């Protein structure tokens, strides 16, 4: 069995070894597709709070059971005993282990996972599109924190997650504006936004949005988002903020004076992943526009560098594809 391990910063090594037998309660999944995201690129380039090396990356996983059933893998492993797990908030479990972070992930030909982590994929939903269920489920989590209805939503950032956030919001009937200061990136997503009737701009001029969600890590998105809200509006901190700049107390006091609501969103639950599958099945033609290329396992390093630089949307690793046969979609 082949797997691709991150052994040190920007160093990936192909590992060939015997397949490991599943433990009781686990099932062996033959990985067909594993999508890459900005977090994978960040871990490859700089590390991560929850990353332990050496590690097989990859947490957006589609594969087949031994019986040939198509499934997605919820990448979390929660304790199932704590109060958060009992409330259906297993994504916040204090004992959480995540594939590709503190456990080996999907950049491998086979992976053993808990049977409870498997989510069926309906017939007619291609596996490469189904891979988007995990990031889309994270977006559904954020929208749930804001209790978004048919309202005005501002999304800061037009990367893959920002666009998936827009898709999920439009599925709820919301009016969406995506702000992205990189005009080239906006142009990259023009067809998807046209199909979903999502407006876009390089800056924010309105100050009466009901909800704002940051899908970019720049520290100024918090202040920018708070300024864009009507009084009583809701801001969800979806992307963790980068940099060490402090936030002015006066800006935080706006939460008090204008009775704004500030929440956070992290990861997703199994239920949200199942909900995301249903959304993708309805919007598969639109979601497919996010996919730019299918690559082999050997080509991951080159494309992680491009993802880190923000030059591509979604890259999908096809574990059955031979080296040098990247397919642009």
C-alpha cells in the first residue's frame, strides 16, 4: 500500500508498506479521491497547532468499502461520552482526533476508519464532487451559528471555502455579496457566481448586512465585518485570524453599542456532512466549477505550493491516477 507522508516542513515522502488490519468497529476504505485544501497547504508549509509529524495529510476523503459502496469519511474521532458529544456537538469534543492532523489521513491507498464515520454517497454524485462535502459542512456549521435565513450575507474572501459558503447560503435563499480584494481571484470564480446569482466586489461600501462571515484569515476582516453590519447584526469568525496585530478596544465596543452578535465556527459534525451531501447532490453542476485539476499522489507537493500561494481553487488527488497524468477539469 502506498501513502504520502509529510516528514518535515515541505518534505513529502512516498511510503510503501503492508496494509494494516482494521480494529474492531473499523472498516477499511479504499481511497479513490482526496481533495486538498488551504489548511493542508499551511501544514505542509508551516505546520499546525494539531499536527504531529510524520503524518499522512488529507481529510476530504471519498472511497469505497470492501463491498464497493461509495462513502465519505467524517474526519473526526470524538470520545462519544462528553456533554458536547451528547449534545451533537462532537466537533468540539475536547478529545477530538482528526484525520490528517493527529491521525494519518486520506493521501493513502487505504485507510481504516470507524464505521460510524462513514457517510453514504447517493448514486449519481461523482466522488470528486462528493469530496467537497467536508468543507461545505464546515460552511453549514457557520451558517447555523448565525441562524441565517433569507437575509443579506456578506462573505469576506472568494477562495474555495468562501465560494462554498456562498453556495450554501444561496441554497437557503439568502442574498449574497462576496468581497475579495484580489480581482484576478474574483474573475476566476465568475461563472460559478453567475450561476448562483452571487454578487461580488473588491471592497465593502454597504453597512447594513444582516450577517457577515470571514472566509479569509487577514486580521482586518474582523473590523471590516463588524463595520459592515446593521445594528443587531451577526458576525461569525470562520477563518482564524493571522498576524499579531491587536484589535482596537473602540472597535470591540461596537459590539456593545450596536448590540452585535459575535460567534465562532470550527469544523463540522457528521450530521452536517450528511446535509452537505444533499446540497452537493442538488448543486453538483455548480460545485464542479470549483474543481480545477485531478492529480496523482506523486504530484501533491507541487500543487500544495500553488494552493498555498492562492493560485488555484480545488485540487483533487485521484489515488488511481498514474504519475504525470494530471487532468484539468
